[in-house]
């Protein structure tokens, strides 16, 4: 895959002439059509997942991500790269900074896929932690249903949180002969 200034149509024509079987030709047609649609939409996302999703949504016989990433999928990657470069040229090279853009430049397809999966997992974990942080300030209600209730917002440090977690940990409770009951209460394990 080279970054030469060759149009995607020229690349597509050359790859179609080089294709030896009808299955590869169908896959190249599908990828070319999906990339063309992305280019018309002025999209900057020419990731394999986006191309495959768009192709499947349109009913095109696009190959799977493994087929594109494998060494035998070099022709698919070359066509996608040609469309990506054409899209960059059309927009004047102005793109939104993608923090994981460096992953696309990894030559080894296995490493590239591993790094992209790790980056995806990291984004998911960060999103999960952000949601947890947003909901960690839930109020604690002290009092009975008939009496007056007082609502407080807990502000615990890490040591206090770990102590509270250890206090209700089933493993820790079982060491001292206690267990958690059906309603969440701490009870003597011998009475169950």
C-alpha cells in the first residue's frame, strides 16, 4: 500500500484486473461502493468497521474484518487507503484529530488489529468509569419509614470506601462466621 496520488477509480480498475477469482471481484466491488458512499458523504471515517457496516446495511457482499486484515487482504486495504487519501485531498487535508490515528500506520495487520481492539476496550472502560463517577453521589437515607428521614451525601476517601466494601464482603464475613441474608442483612451463618 503506497500513499501515491492515484485516484481510487484507477486503483479499483487495476485491482479488478489483477483479481483472479469472482469472489475477490465481488468483494472489491462492494468495498469500492461502500467507500464511494463514504466519500460522497464527506466522511473522514474509512475504518474497516465503518466500511463493513455500511456495506452490510446496503446489502453488499463486503468481506469481514479478518479478511481485510489478513495478508491476503492487501488489495482490500490498498483500495480503502486510496479512498481515504482521496477523501483527505477533497477536504484539503483538514481532519478531526483522532487520538488513535497512529494505529492505522502499523504495518503488521495482527498488531494493528490488536491495538485497535485495545483502544476500543480502553474507550469503553473510560466511558464506564465516567458513568460510575457521575452516579457515585447517590444519597443515603437514614431513619425509618414512619419517622423523620435524613438524607446525606457521602464523601468517603479511598480508605473509607475499601473498609466499607470489606465490611460487607461475603468472603470476609464468612471468616468470622457471618453471612449476608436474603434481605441484605448481616446474620450469623450458623442460623441459616
